């Protein structure tokens, strides 16, 4: 188990400006592990809720982090003169695309290809993010 000094303190900024955390992580923890923790700690009162870790993207220092990357590799290089502080990562929720409902397929079967594409486009979920 890493010593307290070796742990990295992270908090996660959500789309509405609220935070999840801060939590302490080992430098060897992966981004995938962070995403799992975020999903499990997600506030229940939010309108947008990720269903799985794959619905989340983490951004640190303007870069989208890869699941296999470790926390140690995600840290932004700062001068050693600065005190250790909490690192804030931004969370983007991007739900997985949903499969069309069977009833919708039957309903669309009488439409032209162009009309079907328009209907499918209107059924897709969209999300947005504001980074403050």
C-alpha cells in the first residue's frame, strides 16, 4: 500500500460545476478505475447520469485521458516549488448510442431511406459540456 505522501488527490468537475471528490489515488491507478469510481459516486440528484464507465470521458490539462493510462502519467508537470494540491479533472458524459426499438423499425418500414435517416437522427441522444 502506498504511503500517504505518494497518493494523488483528485476531484472531478461535473457538467454543472459541482464536484465529485476529492479522493486519494495511488499513482498506479488507471483512468478506467477513476471512471468506475465516478460512476459509483455520481450524485443521485443530477439530470444526466452515466450508466457505465464507458459513458464518461475525463479531461486533464486539455487532453482526453485513455483508460489504460495511469494517474502518474496524467499529472500536469508543474514546478517542484508549488505545493501539492488537488488536481481537478473535468468529466464529460456521453451516453452510448441506443439501439432502435423494434416497434420503431416496423413503423419506419414504410418510409423511404432518406425519411428513415431523418427519423433515426431525431431519435439520437445529444449531450453538451461547458468547461468553466
